[in-house]
């Protein structure tokens, strides 16, 4: 859970606590003032915990390292960080399973709570 100690990270943590079929195995956040039930790393590059997917609610500055890590480890990403540069968006296309977008006119997308969810094509 990238951005685990932010507002949305804590919301997702709370939701996952209530579902026995979901487990957050690690968090990534510079802020370490919140006690979580999982280890929290200051940067994704030092995370040594295996995961099935990365959920990201961090910030645009953290996305570059996250994308490098996810491609290197072959871990899908649900990217919910907005405000990405054009260069970052190009990298997102090859690395993410799903990502949110502020754009209202994306093809193959739907509205979830006022944010656009853009579904990415399956990799073959």
C-alpha cells in the first residue's frame, strides 16, 4: 500500500481490516507516525515483502520509483495518484493494471466516486 499513512491509505487499510480475504502485507510512506498492522518502508526500493498487487495513493513524486519497482518485480499496480507529468503517464501505460484519471472523456473508463477509473488492457 503506497501512501499508506495518508488519508486514503488509512481508509483502504481500514476497509482491508474488515475483510478476512484481503491482507495488506506492507506499506510505503515517508511519514511513520501511524501504527499499522504491517511493516512500513520509507521507499518502495527498500521493501522486501512479496505482494500480489501494489495499490498506490501516494503523490506524483513517488510514482517514478514505484513504476520501476513494479516493472522489475512484475507486480501489477492500481495507481490512484493524480497530477502526473506527460512523461510519467507514458510510463504508466506499460506498468499499471488500473489507474485513475482526472479526465472525464477517457475511453473504456467509468466514474467511481467522482474519479475516473481507466481500465488497462490485459498484457499478453
